[in-house]
């Protein structure tokens, strides 16, 4: 099963993608997490992309497409995958379209105001899990339940960078939904509900259409 999760920043893409991947035993691929790994470890790639990520801008399509292709080509993706944060514009969409078939495209709907409110309370872990101070707190303050690493606030969770990311989502990402709609694989869900309720909406779609 190959799934893409879309939604505005803060809608819970990462939260839901990780849950689907864990419960369906699929690899979870987040371009944002891959980029943050390179940024933190100051790899050659990390040195090039920091300026874009922290300002909320997109990394170049060439770099992003290559990273996704390399990841999808790994043997563990033979069973499928859950993609979060890719494709984000027409160039990436075209690249992925000729690379592989997709089964489900889920769009988590949330108004910008609520998305901004959620990101204000987010705590991230380098293993990819996201927590929230009020809605999804870790069991032990400041520590990831799964891997035990210290949680941190993302550098791009500043109001200016959040607004930039939301604007790019509306201008560059939303227009690519039309092609998935035409293919009959696009599903919109209500992201304003609790994490488990949002997840159940996704499960229902997968169950009814598999
Ligand atoms: P990326 O890491 O993908 O960030 P993003 O798109 O800005 O999305 P977020 O991670 O902020 O939001 P989310 O929807 O995953 O929310 P989450 O689940 O954490 O990308 C970062 C950057 O990398 C980009 O800006 C760009 O520079 C670069 N990049 C990445 N992909 C790229 C690409 N394809 N091309 C070019 N550049 C790329 O949830 C948010 C908060 O809400 C959390 O605190 C969570 O606990 C909480 N929450 C979640 N669900 C609920 C709920 N139902 N109720 C209450 N709280 C909830
Ligand atoms: Mg995310």
C-alpha cells in the first residue's frame, strides 16, 4: 500500500503518517525529517539546505526528488510506504508520478488559525515523533516516549516561517490535488478532531477502498 498524507503545516501529517506506518508495518518517509537529520549532522546536504528550511522555504526540487527516489528504491519500500511532505509542487508531483503508482492520497483539512495554534505547542523528536504540550504530551516531560531522546522546538516553528510554509502549501501544493482527484484516489478528512478520531477516518477510507 502506497499512501501520501497532505495537509497544511500543523494539521497532523507527521502524527498520522507515523501512526499509519506503525500500525500497517510500512516504512514512514518524511522529507522534512530527512532534511532535519542532514541539518543537525551538518552533512554536505545539511550545509546547503539550512537557510531554506529555517525560513520556511522549499528545498530545491532536484535535491528533494533525488532523496525521495533513493529512499523509495530501498528494499523495505517494496511493500509500500507512507509519504509525508512530498510531493509539494508540480515538478515533484510529475517526478513521483512517473516513478511509482500511489493507492491513497489523504488530505487532512484544518484552518490556518488552528494549525498555527498547534505548532505553538509542538515538541519534536529526532526520531520523527511529534508531541504537543496540551494535546499529546510525552509521558515524561521533555523526553520521547519511544526513543528516550530530548524533545526540542523546531527552528522553523516561528510565526514568520509558519506563515511562509502555509502560503507555499496553498499556492504550490494544493493545485496538485486535481490530478489525484481525477485518478479517483483523493480523500479529504476533518483534521480538527482528536488524533485518534482523525486516524479512524483514515482507517475507514483504507478499509472501504482496499
Ligand atoms: P516538514 O517537516 O514536512 O514540515 P511542514 O510541512 O511544515 O509540516 P509540519 O511538520 O509542521 O506539520 P505536520 O502536519 O506534520 O504536523 P504534526 O503532525 O507535527 O517540512 C519542513 C521543511 O522541510 C519545509 O518547510 C521545507 O523547507 C523542507 N521540505 C520538506 N519537504 C520538502 C519537499 N517535498 N520539497 C522541498 N522542501 C521540503 O502536528 C503538529 C502539532 O499538532 C504537534 O504538536 C501534534 O502533536 C499536534 N497534533 C497533531 N494532530 C493533532 C490533533 N488531531 N489534535 C490536536 N493536536 C494535534
Ligand atoms: Mg511534520
